[in-house]
């Protein structure tokens, strides 16, 4: 299989200036410094210059049609790497080779002119990507339909919401048939339905022989979408290869989804006008927040959510358990349903010991209602994670076998073998 993109010895260095211990000067400081210089002295020492390598000595190849995920903690260098590959910034050292036309979606509104209308920006982006006007025109209806912003096409995009920006920007980037598509975390801005639509489009792009690089903190999306991954830390690649192996390494280093979280009033808003997600956690059988449980022990998963409006239609909490490679282990839905009033709620379900196989699991939190169809009030995939560990002691379904066993679940079922002849 041919190579669509390669990077060799790729590095990017920034210089950071540190002026004084505070890192800033007040007007009083500046006036004092000016008078000191006029008097022949120097009030401030020369600034200290620090070298910061955002990306350092990166080497990798992406095959044609491959879907590669780029994961790592905040500040690991993921977004800088994509900016280098898309030629938004110049590398300090190294070489990049890209075979074919490249399209990138790095930040909300990248490449859009705020004073131009949505329609004008579609053609502007097409021109930036090297598309002839006729080619963009041929794809125009498909772009508009995918974005869902047709009513606002003649409005300057400076009046768009971040979600509208994202939908139109992704529609342009994905539907103008790039050979290589680079996507940063921007899909987190869209709603659930649009995120799923985007992921389906990315998979379709890859299946047609084109190449995708996908940066995301949502490890469930990475594991379900990507075929390979690279893990970055402090600007360097620390692991690369099969997506499940790289995700497992990331998880074991303690850098994956947390075992608990809480959204403050000023933090992320996950939900709609009727309900929103507030917090979630994984608890061991003693009721303590846990990142790891033993295979024979039970665990609980809980979420807190707020309901803002009364409804005669029951709101149904549901949890989605997935493995590190994106396989759905199971989905659990609360079966007791009743009308709900405004307030703060906690939903919890218990997973018995001896059910799950060893390995990493991610839990997505959802809240839905059913009335003439399904309404998703919120869904946060891969919100929390935990590890199931088998200490290879006691009675489990492993028996005397010391190796790993496949499957998302590994129940310790009742067996009976008897001689019949």
C-alpha cells in the first residue's frame, strides 16, 4: 500500500520571553524603567529567552486509506503536529511529504473570512484547497445539505454560532474530496447527531481510499473510528501502531478518560434546554472512586444530571460500556420510568463481579426520552474509564489457563460435564 503522508525528524521550536519574575509590567514599572534609561541606567534586566520544543524528532508514515488517531494529554504537541502537517506553521527542522490534495479542519472557522457569507466562504475554501469554481459548484448542494445551515448561507459567518461554524467548515473540508483530511478536536463543538454524522462521513472517506488523521481526547471515538494511532507526550511520539495497543498504553500511563469528573457552571455544557450532565464516576464495591477493580469484584457507575423543565414523558438514564478497541460491551438502561420534575438527580447501576473480561473500559453517559421517537437530551461517549485486572488467583473463568482470553465479557458460568457412555 502506498504512503499518503510521511514526516521525518520533524521538530518545532518556539522561543518564550520571560521578563522579570512577574512576567508582566505595570504602567508604573514602564515609567520607572523609562526614567532610569534616560538617566543612563537600566531598570530591568534583559529578558530571559527560553526554548520550548512543541514537537521534537517526530517520525511516522500514514498509508493511503488509513485512519490514524493522534492522542495525548493537553500540551503533548498534537495540535502543533497537525498545524505543521497542514503547513499552517513552518517546522524548525525536518521534512514532510504529502501525496495528493490535503484538507484540514484545525479550529472553528479556520480559513473562513468573518465578513463573507456562508456561501462565499464555501467558494473561498474551495479555492484555498485548489478546487476550480466549477468543481466547488458541483459539490455545493451536497455541502449545504450536510452542514444543515442552508437558511443562513447569505448571512456573514461572523454571526454564526460555534456549532454552525463547525458544521459548515466540516462540510466543506470533507465534501471537496481531499486525498488527506486532517481533523482536530473541533467536532466536540457539534451536537451528538452531527458528531455521529461526521464520524460516518470520515469512515466513508477512508473507505473510498482517502486518508484521515484525527486528533481527539474522546478515546471512544478514536478507538471506534481509527485503525492505527500514535501517542504523543512532551512533543515526542512515545507509541505508535495498532489503535487498541496504543490506547491501552495511554490508559496505563494514567492519561486517558478519568474515573470521575464534574462539570462546573463555567465548564463544558453537555445537554439541551431540558437536561444537562453534571458529573460521573466509577466506584469500587466499597463505594470509593476507583480507576481499577479486580475481575471478581463488583463496581458501580453513577452520573449526576439536572432537569430544567417538567415532563410527563419519562427521562431514561443509560450507560454505554465500550472496550479499548471501540467494541460495545453492553448498554444498560434504567427500566423504572416515571414522569420527572425539575431538580438534580443521581443515577447509578451496578456491574457484578465476574462479568467483564480484564482490560480497559469506557463508559458513555446518556439521557433520553421516548415520545413518538427517541429524543437524546445528552450523550457523552467515553466520559469515564476504568481497568479490570485479573490477579490470576482464586476462582475465575480462567481456570488453569495463564494467557489472555478474548471477548468483552468473561462470565464465570456454571458448567457440568458428565460421561454418557
